[in-house]
């Protein structure tokens, strides 16, 4: 080997083994859809730093493609469900959520929502069993000597795998329903007086009745979490680990919680040293558009363009919905690029083009983009924040209404009710966002906040994963709340003791007063008799 090649090899070795913190081995327990898109960005960052990344993926997936695992290794384990059935199952669930839930009463909605979560829980548990009960696979994973597990807290099992392998684990997640997992398992303080419970569509500035609503949701999710298939998971974890434990206790051992939002999005709230907010880690500068698309964008002239996407989960709409939306789009002077895979709407105007896929980030970063019509997914919102683009929110399910509520409160978006909207509603929302300069100004303000960070979100996420690998955990950041019972955490035992002390002092004081009064009374009677 020539001297030049030796120098290059030594430089690459130094880059790997010193710059990246001695290049470790990372095992990943992923989740589908937008969760995977976000997690994949972190994996790419780890691979670029020289780490060896292995993704545990079932033989049937929607987004995690083992055949296209550039940069990382995919460890595929068999599952009973095939690819087509899994995709159809998710499509049916999404269609149910989008089209049917608004027709239900509050009680019916809660029951169906809980049943959907039970179903999801059973599906994840089956996948978990296919891994942890596969002795050959577990033996192979132990032999590989991984240093950390990276998992999504919504998709339980990653923490169990970490326990079996005896290694630390890190979570990547968006705050969960009701803040339940972070609150109960992570110990994250969530005062209901000013921290809005997800699904309430509230802000941190609440009226009295809104605080009542928030408290009711707070109590409901507390009850829901305690009854959310917990006994089955607790028993399963105890059986696998061969010692009494619970799902929440195991999840609470997470070394770091990488939350996929930041203070440009979140309302100010308390958090813990092992919680790091890394929202927008997937965002990046815009790249040039494909030639045909660039020509269409440039043809918009001074009016500019509107970007329209409902995310990766909703591929098409009903014919009625698509026609009323297309009719609104046809009435604005801007050109519209719409990610849509359904039947071409009859009311589609010449200013609107539909695409099976669009380079969303590159379009949002284009200087001609005036507005973004979005379903309210966190990834899309962050790309809009990154590029300073105001939004028209059309939220449909999950955290989307809350996400748009956050953007509305910050003055960067207006919302349209997906289930009740008319052509006029969509048209008015578009005109408001495009023609009122305050929305653009507020979007740019959020963008400046997002960019004004000492360390980029992705670098921060990768740093903390490497930190856990270097130090075999981050126990010094773990709050003592994990070692307390619920009544100790809320100081109910201390309050009870102090109340008992006060009651005892008051009781003794009253008794002394009664005794003294009685003694003085008897003395007065004796004096009268004398």
C-alpha cells in the first residue's frame, strides 16, 4: 500500500475512533410512519460519525425497508403478518380515524380510541415476543455486544431488549397522549394548571373553564393509563426478566429522553436534566427542485406558490372532500403543488398540480412559497418553521389538532375543521394567511428562534446518544422521583404528618384551655361559697 493510502487510512481511523467518541454499536427498535422518518435522521447522523447501527425490523413493515438500509444493517425477524395485510390494516385504521371519529359521541370516541390502542398494543406485543422469545436471535444480539438501544417510547419493547442485553437505552419521541409515559415513567412534571394535556387543543393561557377541562382530561388519562393493558405488559416483562417488574418501571430506566420538539413550538414548561428537546433535527436547507417542477413554480410570477400535503399516512380523500378543496385552490392566484394520490378532482383548477410525491422541504425552502397547507404533523410543521412559512392547518387525528393549536397561539397558522369545512372556509383561510403579513412575520420569528441555537438539534441528539455510550448511561441525570412512591412524590405523607402534628398541638392546646377553664371555674365557685 502506498504511503498516501496509509495516511488516508490512518486519518479515517482517527476520524472514526476519536471524533465520534470511539465508534460504538447501536441497536434500534423503530416505529413506523413519521416516527421512522425522524428516527432515520438520527441514524444517518450516527452512521456519519462512524457508529455501527443495526435496526431490528419485522419481516412485514410499512416504512422500514430492509432492502434499502443504506448506512445501517437491518436485522430482520419473522412475523405472521405479511406486508400487504399490514399496510391495508393501517390504511383502514387511518380511514376510520379520519372519516368516522367525529361522528361519535365523547363516550363512544373514548371507547373506540381505547380499543384502537388495545389493538396496537397487542400488535406490538406480538412483535416483541417474536424477538425476546427467540433464543437464537437474543443470543446473536448478546454476542454482538451493542452499547446502547435507541427506541421510540410509543412502541414498547426497546427497553425490554435493553434490559435483556444489560445495556442502557435512549428514547426518541414526541410527547405522548396525555403526557402519560413521560409523566409516570419518565417523571416529567406536568402541572395541569398551565401545561395543556394533549388532545385538549388548549394553550398554556387557560381560562377557569379551560383549566377545568384540562383537569378532567388529566384525570381521565391518568385512569386510562393505569388501565391501558398494563397488567398484561407488567406480567409479560416480569416473565421475560424472571423478576417482578412493571412496564413503567422498565421504561423509567431510560438514560435520555430526546423529545422531538423545541421552544419554538412548545409552551414553556418544567422539564428534567435527562430530557432534551431536539425538535426539527430532520430539517435542512432546501435543494434545487426537479426541472419540470421548477418551471411550474417559476410560472407563478409574483403571486408565488402554495405547498399542500397531508403527510405520509393520508394518501387520498373522499371525492367530496377533494372536490371542495380543489375548488378553493382554483380561486387563488398562486400556483399550488398538491401531494395527492387519489382520483383527480373534477374541480381541479389549471393553477393546481397533483403529485404522488413532492420534495416538501425543498418546496418550503423555495423563495416563491407563500403558504403551507398541512395536516399538522410535527415533521411538516418543523420544516415550515425552519423555512419561515405560515400555515393553514387541516388537522385530522392524534396530536395534529394540538400541533396546529400551538402554531395558532404563536400567530403562524390558522386552522380549518377537516370534517366541517366548506370551499369558502378553505378559501378564506388561504387568503388570510397569504394576505395578512402578520402570519409571515410570526413564522419568520419562530424560524429565527429555531436557528438561534448554540448546537444544531441533530448534533445535540447524536451527542447525548454518544454520551450514554461513553459513560455506560447517565445515572447522574436521573431524578430521585423514580425512587419515590406516588404519595411520597406529592409529599402526601409529609403533609399528613404535619397535619397530624398541627392537630395534636391544637388538641393539646384545647385540652389545656378546657382544663384551665375548668379549674378556674371550680375556684370561682369555691370563692362564692366562701
